[in-house]
C-alpha cells in the first residue's frame, strides 16, 4: 500500500516497512528524537543517541503480533517512520484500542506533509471503527498540535517516561472511533 502527497514540491510516498529498512528507520528515529525533543529530554541523553540498525532490523524480521511499521520516502530517501499496533495500556488493550507508538520525520522534512501522509495511511489501516491512542511528551507542543489536527483529544492519563534517570512527563491522547472502548 502507498499514498502520495505533494506539498511544497516534495512528493512523499508511504509504504509498509519491510526487512532491509532497519538502517533507514533507525536513522529517522534518532534524527527525529534529537531535533524534536531538544529542551524536553536532557541534552546529554539526546547527544548519546546513535542509530541501531541491527535492533530495528530485528524488529522488522520478527514483529510483535499486530504491529505495523510504515516508511515515508521522498526522492528515494527515507524521510519519515511510523509504528502502530495494539495498545500497550491495560485499560485499552482488552477493548481493542490501537496505538501509534512512534511517528517521526527527519527535521529537513518537517511541515512538508511527511507526518500527515504517514498518519493518514496508518489510521486508514488501523480502521476508523477502532479508537487509537498515542502518548507524547507533555511539553512537545508541535506533536500535540499535530495529533489534535487528526482528531486526537487528551484523555486525562499521564505518566513519567524515564529518560536515563530524568523523568519526562507524557500525556495520552485518544482518537475515538465509531466503536467506543
């Protein structure tokens, strides 16, 4: 499956990630983290991050049941990645809620439709009948506006993410489907 979206001259193609995409996903993930979370996650944590293509490739070769990963490409380069699947939260798992685990674009492609293209494909694949949750850092205003634009609303749940000993507050969003949890 794929979709093409053109915004400001950049053609973005989204496809399901496949074996062999581990290095591209690892690079997108780290560049996304280092740019998006500067000022939210301690700098020393971000500065120590390096892509781990072998770990990413292992996840592609033996995915958890129901997990789907998508890669966005522009001009032959990997420019975004999204992972989704069954909710990891006990209060949602049994109800069949789906979850967006990660959504990143390389910084040079921010605001060029990469995240929107990834999200549109993932939400279509997850199905409109099912609610979809996503956790994001409370202080990540850019991501929060992005999720809200796709119909996600805060559901009142918060937790701390352990960023190498420094707790960073996360908030949970829920995008209601036509079938409520």
